[in-house]
């Protein structure tokens, strides 16, 4: 079946996914907290005033680019294909920031941590943001924006 | 100190996983969301891979009184489904589709492709601040 998608990276995806899950498990079993990146980012910057201790949130958030940098060094570079215009970054970022605060989580908190807990709240949120993502990209495709 | 180290290590493994899995590449994430284009299933493998260790972690969590380096668990409730959850998730999904980024990859990409990632991260923090001011 995967032969139909020659550009897919199932092995790297699975290994990278396991790393993400191990990191989230370390936060849960070590610190008793959800590895939700939107919440930790809001806490690290002081935008949220409840949640993880600020120093913990800052340490986790610093780790994200640090880990990506180490992979980039070890593998000789990580491919990131950004759109040529900065407008999708700004518009997308605003919606991601506002939406994850209003909806109390993102792909990590609801998608990874909540779904694996079989949280009804997170299963609902994940179904909605996935559907919204599919619809948004379909509209972009048929609107000639992709 | 041990708590800070755990958070830094967890964040680093998380960021490494994002970069290794291709999830720090906005075009690949957008490729997963692009059902009518050249569909890329990689994100499903990442999500599946991440859920496996976490499912075991939740099984362990139910059998221990407290986490290893803290006095107690600080976990959100899981039941209340309201309009805020639905509208927030829908807006987040739209932004995810437009940019190909969610918060983790946006932050991880600061080390790989700093300029566009910084534009995303600043906008994301601005969106969070708007939520804070209006709620």
C-alpha cells in the first residue's frame, strides 16, 4: 500500500513518533505533567499564569529547538520546506496560538497525550482540528493557493 | 535541578523526534492534510508511534501514587466538552493547515530555519496573548 506514496517516510515517522511518545512519557511519569507544547509555550512566555512551573516550561521549550538542532547535526541537515510568502506563517500562527489556548491544547497535548489516555475531550478536539485541517487545505487547493 | 533536567531532556527528545520524523517540514505536514493532492501518510505513522509509549505510560501512571520527581500528578480533567474546545480546535486546525505548523514544530524549526519559524512563533504568541486579553 505504501508503494503508492513514494514520498512518505513511514520508518522515520514511526521512529520519530516513538521518540515523541517517550518524551511525553518522561514528562508524565517524571514530572506528572502533560507534554502539551501550546500550554508549555504559553507558560514559558508568561502568557498563561497557571500550569507548569515557569522554569520547567522554559526548559522544555528550549529543548525543542535543541533536539531538532542535534538531529540536524547528526543527519547532515533536516529538510524544512516553508511557503515562499510569510503571510501563511503569520495568519497560521495567529490562528494556532489563539485556537490552542481556547481549545486547551494542540497536536501534542490532545493528539498524543490525550488520545493515548482515551480522553473524550481530547478525542473530540483531535477529530475537530484534523477535520478543520483537511478542510482548510482542501479549500486552499481548490482556491489555487497550493 | 533534576526536574529542570527532566524537562530539558524531554523537550530535546521531543524536538529530535519532530525533526527526525519529518514533522518539522511544513510541506510534509500540509501533505498529510492535502487529501486531494499528493497525499503523504507520514504524519499518521508519527502519531501512531507517539501514542504507543504514551499508552504504556498511562497504564503505569494508574499504578503509581506520584511521579518520580514530583510530589503529585498535575493532570487536566478529561470529560468536559464545550463550545470553547470545539471552536478552539477548529481555529487551530485552520491555522495548522494554512502554515503546515503546530506549536512543537514551529518552536523546533527555530533551530533549522529560523526566519520563517520566528514569524510563525511570534504570530502564535500574539494569538495566545489575544486570547489572554479577550478571555
